[in-house]
């Protein structure tokens, strides 16, 4: 059975690594004075992929945040209030 924490780490690291791989290509495109049409299309495709990656990472953050909130609510419900009588 796969470890859920390892799975989560892989899910996070893969998009981040992909973003890091795209960055040098985009920097090179920005330095090119007269990019070809194909280079322009490649740049646009990379930007679309970056948008997809950012969306995926945001969904992961929101999912993690929601589960932390849920855990906090459960922990608070387990705390027994002191008897003030």
C-alpha cells in the first residue's frame, strides 16, 4: 500500500520541478529580439502549462488547508470545557 505522505510529496514536487524546467526557456524567449513564430507558439504553450500547474498547486493548497481546518475542528470538539459550577 503506497504511503499517502510520499504520494503527496510526489504530487507537489512534480509540478514544482516542471515549473523550474520551464523557467529557463521563458527567460531565453524574453531575451530573443526576433523570436520565430514557432518559438512564440512554444512560449504560449508553456504559459498555458504554467497556468495549469499553478491551478493544480492552488487546489492542493486549498485541499490541505481544508483538512487542517477539519482536524482543528475535531480537536476543539474533543476538548472538555472546565466545569464552572
